[in-house]
C-alpha cells in the first residue's frame, strides 16, 4: 500500500485489518505516531515513514515479527521503544534508517551500528542503574596567534591570561577539562595553528563536538579570509559534516569600533559565500552519484527506494552524498567579538551562547541521554589509569578494565564509543595500525606528537636543550645536515627527542613505534652503514619540501617507447583536500614499494620489479593524485598489481573523511602515448569491472572513437 504524500495525520483503523499487507509506504505525511495495535499487521515486511512529525514510536511496533525494513528518518523521535532491539528480522543496518531524528536513547552511533548494538544498549539500560553524564567536547581552532589559548583561559577562569611567550605557544593541541559549574563539563581541545600540525588534526577531531573558530580581528585582512577562517570551516566540513561552529573575533578590544564592525561584516559575508560553495559542491556530488546510480542500479520493488542490488561501492557513494547534503555545517550567523585585555569583554556572552547551543537536544542529545552506570564506572576507572605511567592502553588491557566494571567486549565497545564522543578518550578501531591502541589520556598522545612535529627541528637539535648521550658534536652536525637535505632523522636522535615523554612502561622505542602506527614516519635502515647514528633513520614525509628532482627524466623518461604501455590511475579530490593525506599514504605504502625516492609532491619507486611514479598535482581548486607504471602489454597483470593496491590504500584514508569529495579514473593509454593535453579518463566504474578473457579493446572517445586501447589497460586484471 503506497500512501506517499497524502497529508495523512493518523493511520485509519481499517488499515490494521489488512493482515496480509506486506509493504506500507507512509512517507511524507503528517503522522505524529502510529496506533498502539500496529502489531496486527503481522505480515508487514516493509514500513516506510520518513518525513513525518512523529515524536515517538509505540511499543506495538516491536511485535511486528515479519518486519524486515524500517525507515523512520526525518522525524522527531528521541527514544526508541524498550524492546525495539528484539525485532527478529530487522537485523541489517542497511534496512534500518533513523537519520534526521534527535535520538537520545539509543545514541546516534549505536543506531547506525545496527540492531545488535541497539539490543545490547537497551539490555544494559534494563539491567543496570542509569546515570546522566553531561560532558561535551569543545574544539578551538584558528590561525597562529589568533588568541585561541587566551580565549580558553578566559572561558575557564573568567579573567585575562598572562602574556604568552613564543615558547609557550600551543603545539599540536592542549587538552583541559572545564567544569562550567552549571551542570556541564567541556573537554577542551586547543589546537595549535602551525601548518605542520595539520598532519595530525584528524586524529583528534570527532563528531558531536562544539567547535570554535577564532580570528584575530586586530590583524584581519579580507585577502587572508581563507587562511584565517575558511580553511577551518572546510576542515570541519570534510571531517565532521553537520558540526556546530561558533565564530569568535579575538583582540576586539584592540580595534577601533568602525574597523571592528567592518571586519566582522566582511568575515560574515565571506562565510556565507563559502557555505554556498560547499552546498553547491555537495549538490554537484549528488548529481554525479545519481548518474552513477542510473547506470548501475535498478529498483527492486515498487514503492521501495532502497536499491539493494546496487554494488556496494555505489551504495556507499550514494549514502555518503546524501548524508553530506543533509548534514551541513551549522555556523552561528553572527561573529562574536571578545577582548581579553585588561578590560575583559564578551566572555560572559560567549559562555551563555555556548550553554544555549549545547542545550539543543537535536544537536547534542548527550545532554539528556541516560547511560548505564557501568559506562560511568568505566570512565572513573580510566581516569584512575591516567595517574599511572601509561601513555596508552592496549585493547587487551582495556578489555580487562571493562570486565572489572561488568562489561563484556560487545558492551565495552559501546561504552568506549560514548566516551570518545565526549572527548574523554581516543581510539581508532578502523585504522589497522592503531586498532590496538586506546588513548585514555589524549593529552599524552598530543605530547608525543608534539616532540616529533617541531616546525624548527634543526634549531631544537642545535640548541643542545636535549642531550644525546654518546653522540659527538661533529656527528650531531652531520645528522642535522642529513635531516635538512634528505628528511632522514637518526632513530637514535628521535628516541632522544621522545625521552621526556617516555615512562617505565612505554620507553622511547615504544614511542617511535607509536609514531609509525600514526603514519607520521617510517623506518629506513641501511646495513652497509657502519656508524650507529646513521644505520637506522626515520623518514618524515611531512617535513619534505624538496621539489621534483631534475634528473627524474633519467628514471622516468618523458617519451614512452613504442613497445611499452603506460597504465595510469588517478584520484581527483574536489575542493578541499584533507591535510596530511599524501603524507600518511606515503608512510602507509612504504612496505609495498622498494627503491623509493621522494619529493614534496611525488615519489618514484619500484613494486614487483615494475617502475612506479606517484604525483600530486594541483588542478585549480582540485587535487589530483596520479599513479603511473610502465611495461609491455603482456605485463598488464603486474602493472595492475603495482598500482591498484596503492590506490586502495589511498581510498581507505579518504574514507576517514566523510565530507571529502573524490572520484577515481583510468587514463586512456592511447591518449598518454600520443601525449595529448587532456587525455580521456575512463570513469571509476571501470575499476570495478575486472578484465575477463574475451575482452579485446575499448574505444577512445578523445579520438572520436576512431582509435582504441587494449581492454587490459582499462579494466583491472585481478
């Protein structure tokens, strides 16, 4: 039965007599709830109710034993029925759609995880005491010298800070707990503004935070809007779409009233332009995905919009495009000026605005959420662990702590997700190299990274503030030269830099392993080197500033020999390119390549005996990451094996950025050989259609379909 868009306010009683009804589409009506005896529809498999005005769902919904697909998106539901998790056939997260609701219980993340997580959460609420733990993560961003740390100090203590010296500037991030004395705690993350730190910001950014972007009104210039404000808004939109953002103008007390007014108006006007651009990019992405869906998808049953037969990668692109369009940054329309001089101003108004924002149940359901007492007990146990000389916990250690408070592994994961949302800890279960780490004290993680990411590393090594036992001055000078020229830092010196962060449990070598797991660096060893200081080094891609080497032509000639072919795969990142993407990718793929040679925007190496060229190219507002390899046509399998796994790793990293817009392609080998300026790009669906015996050639649209290219260079050989 399809009753889509009929302004229905309540389901007529006669509809409940249709005991054999299989599908009921009530999308986009005016329903406020469903009848309590909805369970009479014992054959109902598909129930679609998106875009109504429902405040709650009746308990009778939980008796629909045949229910297989449920869509309640875009309503006002805060709490799911207590037995919702027991619906027997509604198992897959793909068939449960709850987005667009101000869900409090269960939390949004648990609903997104599917019915197993929902059932576990509801069982915990029923079996244990419940508590409310109002704690929210507050992230403060801004350019260097924007007054971020002073603003945090003013918020926490209500008075201007002492003048900060250059050496006390924030590096990477500072983390503090702010008790507002108003029934709410903020876990405050104060991010340093130096560009080098951008490599690690994504590890500290999570959903559910309040975000403050600061701009120095004393030095603000309209031409620097993007560096001062726009960059941070793009960063948040790419990493945490739908985030709440407050714009704060610092040093307002040092500006004349007319200048302050003009600069505030300029910031607000340019923010509106940026938001329109972000919306247009999201709409364009949805249009591209719609075309892709039309090519590959069909509608499975009448009235059901979910195209379950779409390939998984197309479904992921479609869901991501839709989510990005629905979750726009919520930027407070008025920039708030504050002054932290002798006469503090604007801080009280900012505090009130923060409290007003977080009281929104739609954006911050954690304020009203009840959680099992065991979750609160786990938080206390983890806080006790902070007093011990541990920089992190392993997953096994965390499991033991969970067992201490009565949490099995499944329930522990839910509790840790909640604590991450509030800023209490950091964990990265979807990053293979970091999946075993639980950072119960995020500030200590920041401390380790702070020592490794130093904008003036040469000066730090030269000044002698850090002692390197058994290292002679001449050797230290040579090591500094090697770092400056080749970005290779002696592992022994790196351990010396990290020594202040080490403990009896986690020594310097363990900290180096942590940096490798964070994909900040990788080890480079040369057994032929006799000097201990240089036998083992670490390469940091983020420090690399060298341009493409002049002798690259000797390794990778401009002209392609007639008997060889070039396979070229590409990834186009539209608009904002996540910071540190290529650098992390460079570290991740090091184990997959040999004889590599790097520069700032590229690398040449070998994989399986096949030459490989990686390039990062800025194309207007877009960034292209291009992977090329060469060989004879009979070596096509080796060429695909050299490039496709590397591209897969790049896409995995991009997957950590929900708002990043990208697509992949295969460059036409015929166009490459002819050295055409705009070679044709076969769309990404070709990468998901493996070559099969019998395929011969594919026509080149760039030549008006007159010429062709071997199918083995368009469809991957797996």
